[in-house]
C-alpha cells in the first residue's frame, strides 16, 4: 500500500510512464506494474496511451485518485503546528539535516534518488555571502536559504555525477 500511495501522489502532480514510476520508486517494473494495476482496479488511476509514444502508456489519476492524493499529502495538523512553532533557524537546521540523511541513505542505495535541490543541476550551494540566503537556484534565478531547500522539486533536473559530487561537497562544507 505505501507504494500505491507514493505512485498516486506522484501522478497527481504529473502523469508518468510506468517505467519512470518504477525508477522513481527504485523497484522492478513488475513490482510497479502490480501497484499500478491495483490503483487502476480501485478506480484511482487510468492507463492511457502516451501522446509522445504510441507504444507506451501514461498513468493519470482519476478524480477519486486526486482527492485521495490530496489527503495523503496533507501533513497532520499537529505535525504542521509543531514544525511551524519551531524558530526559523531550527526549521532550516532540521531541513538541512534531513537532506543530509536522505543523501546518506541514497548513497547506501537504501532509498531511490529524490528530486532534491542538492542533486539538481540548477542548484548553486553557498554562492552568496548572505548567511540567510547562501544558495542560488539557476532555474528561478533566486537566492535562498536552508529553510527553503526542496526535497521533491517538480523542476528538478538531475546533475551529472561529477557535478552532483561537487554540489554535495560545497553544500556539506558549511
């Protein structure tokens, strides 16, 4: 069921091919297909021909799937309140620590690669002197701080391996 929830929330943001979903989840195509079939059988998703490739399919949510995805992505009110009550400096530190934990898990191949700022070709860590906004996103051409790091960005474009390693070194050097 967790895989189905992840697939549903992903396709609620943007339709995807089954192979892309499998890669995102870090599972085999067969495993992703089983979860996708369950979502389709439950009336939460549709398989439609891919307009870019007639041999491929795209997975889209149904209205019921969109409603459920919205509920799944909303953090419980108590958690949101607890996080909002933290001073902004602590919020930034928590997000930075979470980013580093995710990276460690990715390197150990315990989880699939996420679409985080720090793996994106648009990310420029520690390029501004402003301590509150040291990073830069070349996609939106804006400076930002650790509190605005994204763990799942829709505009993410993976950096090449050598570039990604350099980004991490610069980010982690602080």
